[in-house]
């Protein structure tokens, strides 16, 4: 006997979880967008992203609508019995729960690990679903569209009388990588100290844009992936980098803790900074640093769009002075165009940054 992908009435609670991938539905009743928790449930979100990028969900219908509960899609047959031809393991996290309308999760049969392509979006809190169905996203825009779909007339099986078509389901990936300084703790600095804030991007599509804010005030002219700013008592207590692609955006926010003297800053003595010489350079340049211990280090060179253009890893380092010579070329050996580039050193003592100018 065939089993349709249904689920009992249950729930899940979404706390503060980040997302750098987004899914957008273009339907016959309007558009809506979900953030995907690919960093928390990578198997579930990754499967959904792969299917969406392949066009699997395009031109399907919402084959099941239960007023006040869910809308459901992902069946190429449109009956509730279809799927991609494989299943994925159930994936749960205590960070993700059905605590609100707009929760995106995988549908499955009554058997564990039977999810494939079908998903549902809740129309109300459904706490009884906790721990049984894998949550992997949340509606962040167009919830009114989702709720409207949830009110359409249906037959006795929940199939809308008038089909609700999914014209396209597309994925946007902001490709955000390392963030410096780390955002988990406040950035501790001395009044007057210049701090460099960086949001790296692994994207090479060149479609990202950056905006920086001190508090709520936009820092006009700051459109690169790094910001150097002197922190003083009049500086707002937050620095924000907003990275966008099309109409999708993501904010990285640092909290600032400013002390009045270096004695007040409860941080260790800084590692001697890196040196770049000659700088500007028209040819070979030496990147120097001093290490407190031996080990290995890596070098990454970024352009002002945040893209890695040169990378070297596993270089032997020694206690004391160290040097890495850079020929001004990218990973393919091509000479870089004149401009400003960020040098990132990851050493046994920590991460250091500097800027090199190629003439």
C-alpha cells in the first residue's frame, strides 16, 4: 500500500540562527522567500538546494493544503506519493522548532528517514511536530502569500480546486566566509584605536554589494568588504556590514566595547604586526611577520570585492621573524591589475591583516 507524505500535528522553535542561503518561490498567487539553515542542518538544506538548482520544483503545484496547518509541495506527481527517487536521513537540531507560522520543514512518511523532495510550510505554530520532521528554513518575506495559499478551497484530500502553481523556486547564496573580528564577543578597543572589520566572500560572481553602518548611520563611500575605522567615544556601539545580492541582504553586526586607555583593555599584548615591503610595489614584495612559536601559516590575498585571488597554505613558520615573498600574481600566475589588495596571514599566533598596493 502506498504511503502519502503526511505528518501529525506537532511543532518546532526557531531561535537566533543565521542563514546565508535563501530560497524564493514565484507562484501563481504571489512570491515569498525563506532563509535556509544550511549551517545547522546541512544534509536537509543541501538536498533542497540541489533539487531547487536542478529545476526540480519548477512548475509543480501545492498538492496539499490544510487550513490553519500547512501547505505542501515537492511531489512531481502532484498526488502526495511522488519524490526524487531517493530518501535522506532525518536531521534535527534543538535550535530549530515549529514555533511560528512560516516554518519550512521536510515531509515524510510514517517511517523514519523517508524524506526526499516534499516539504511543507506551516500556517500556524505546530509544537507537536518537534523532533519528528526536519526543519530547515523560515519564511522571512511574503508570509501573507503563504497564508493566502492556506485558505484556498480544496477537495477532500487537500488538493486545491484551482491549482496553485510554483512557476520557479530559485536559490540565492551570499557566499559569506570568515568574519574578522569574530562577532561572538564584543570588539574590545582603546579609544582612538583603528580597527579593521572584514567580511570575506567566496563568491566570484561579482554581484555582491557592501554597505557599512556605524550604529544606524551609513558610512558613505564604504563599499568594499573591509572597513578601517578609528573608534572613539562618539562612535556608535555597533558596526554593521550589509552584504547584498539583488534584493537579498545579510547583516554582520559587531558590538563595540571601548576603553579609555590601553590598561583598561583586558586583551593580551598584540602580536607584532605584519610588514609589507616595498609597498606600493611594482614587482616582488615581502610579507613579514614575527611569530612567538613555530608551526605553519597560510596566506590569502583578496581583492576589494572580498574574493580570494591568491592562496598559499601549509608554509613552514619559525619562532621569530618570518617572510613570504609574493610576486603580485593570482593563483593562475597572472599579474594582478593595479589596485589595493588585502593580505591575510593565519599564523600560529593568530590572524593578521594588511593592505598591499600594486602599481
